[in-house]
């Protein structure tokens, strides 16, 4: 467990319209991070310092990702000086401007569309793919961690890379304080697990990321969280024009908007 590491000169206590103060939450399985992620995080911290954004980071190594995400959310909630909690998976590479764009969007809940780090090797190259490089073809055909929300006419609007979604994965995921506070009355509360109890002296451990089902389908923790957010009348958004590299057995890179365009789907 790593306690928050404050930036120099961080002032305590967040008031309405207070300056940005971001808690960066870093879950890992065994304390390992990808080198490219470490470089991306370093660039982000430099950018925050240059622009006067206060930040701290917190880390835990756990094989139980749902419990870890719940801990981060409850730690954030119990420290009112923070304005946002930013979840970053430590196998991602992203641009210097990706997270600042998330913050500037001022959405209750927002994430960046990321390609999954695995690829279906049985997918076939078709005549429509002629002229694409292997990387472009992979970007087109890989799956991404979001689902765009359509209106009653079945259409959606993309504006400056932003689009409302049904859900977005937690790889690069920003939650505004008011969104999490809105979930408290409708979320199951427990006593903190023993490993996290010393860091949560208020005794609250809300199950924000616990999984739920929908129409008989088991939902992952990120989909479950987004369902809760939409259930209290708040919206979930995604940036879909940022290139993200997701590291696994191989590096899968992609920009969701370009993938949609190459599949013949165009935003209006």
C-alpha cells in the first residue's frame, strides 16, 4: 500500500469552485508497471505541475481489482480536498494531453476509449481492408472498451472527440466528486476490509464497483459502476479520438474514432 504522495505546496481543503486537486489511483496486481506507462505518468505529472493542477497518487497491489477500485473510491470520498479521482491502469500509454482533455471536459464520469490488449487471431482480412497497413487494420478490427449511447432514432453525436456512452472502461477513467457523492445513497455500505481499514477511519466502504447483472448478463466492475451512475440520472462520456496503446502479450494501439470511420460508421 502506498499512501498519497503530495505535490509540493498542495493546500488542504477543497471548497466549491476550488482549484483542481486530482487523486491518481494506480491499481496493480504485483507492483509491476509497464515502462511506457511510467513514462506517460511522468509526462502527466510534469503537465499538471506546469499548469498548476494539484495532484497526489495512491497505489495498492491486489489480485482483487474490484476491492482495490472500491478502496480508491472510498479513500477519495473521505478526503474532501480532492476534486476528482483518476483511475489509470498501469499497462497503458497515452499522450500528454489525454488526461487534461478529460478534466477540461468537466463531465461527471468520463474515460478514454482504449483498445483491448488481446486480439482475435481468427479475424479475416477482406477486400475492404485493401490499402491498410497491418497496424491500421488492427486498429479497425480490435474491440474497444466502450459502447456509444444512441438516441431514440438510433443516432449519436460526436463533438470534439466527445460522445455520450452507456459505459467506458476504467483504464483511463475520471470521476468528479459530485458523481460519486450521488451514488452514496443507492450503494451498499460495508465495513472496510482489514487491509484497508487503517486508511478509512470513517468506517465507510461503499461497494461502488461491485458487479451487478443486467438482463441475466454478468457485468464487469466498470460496466456496473457506469450503470449505477446512469441510474442516478448522471451521464457517462468518452473521448474517442485519443490514440491509446494497451500493453499485454503484445502492444495493441488504436484510436476508436478512426476505427469507427474505417468500419463505415461516421459521427455527426
